[in-house]
């Protein structure tokens, strides 16, 4: 529709907006988008890094490791609290002269915490570290293959 000033309801023509200015003049201009690659990309014949099944195995191993260590420490602490609250007569019994069961179980929390740390390290060496090392070696191999292209 053309602009007609004689019409009863003149509509002004669309106008060009003012040129846009950089908000921060000292900032560099944005880089142009990269040109498309003329060669079609080939799919690699090997599994890509971070194959989801490897990462799932690693997450499962790490989850198992955390649960074993956490349940060892918290399980013993919870057992101690339950015995303290519900079996006060048992906790008051003396193991030797002047050493009640409650104090002995309380003092055993320190070695149990050490046991939880030892279990954490053991399960890391046995379950998590081998899987992580396998993924790391696969990443190095993928990087070498990519560099050879």
C-alpha cells in the first residue's frame, strides 16, 4: 500500500530506524560466523569419548563407594544414639572397673570413622579408579586419533 497524503487517514511510510551503535564502543566487534566446511563430515568408526555406558558405570561405582563409607560411619553413630536413648540400662553396665559400655561405644566412634575412611579408599582403588583410568586412556586415544586427522 502506497502512501497517499490526500487520503482521509494518512499513514506515514515506514521509515528506516537510526543506525545501531555499539553499547560499549571500546569493545571489539563480534567475530563473523565461521564459514561452512566444504567437506562433509564423516562419522568416526569408534565410540566417542564419554560414551554414556562408561560414564554410567563410573557413576555407579562412585555412588556405591559413597554409600559404603557413609553408611559405615552414620550406621554406627545411629546405633550409638538409639542405644543411648532406648537402652540406658545396657549403656550403664560396666565392662571393666569404671568403664561403662556407653563410654566404650562412644570411644569406638573414632576407629569406626577411620574404618569408614579406609573403606572409602579401598572401594576407590577397587571400583572407581580402574573405571576412571579406562575412560582416561580412551580419551587419550580419541585425542590422538583426532590429531591424526
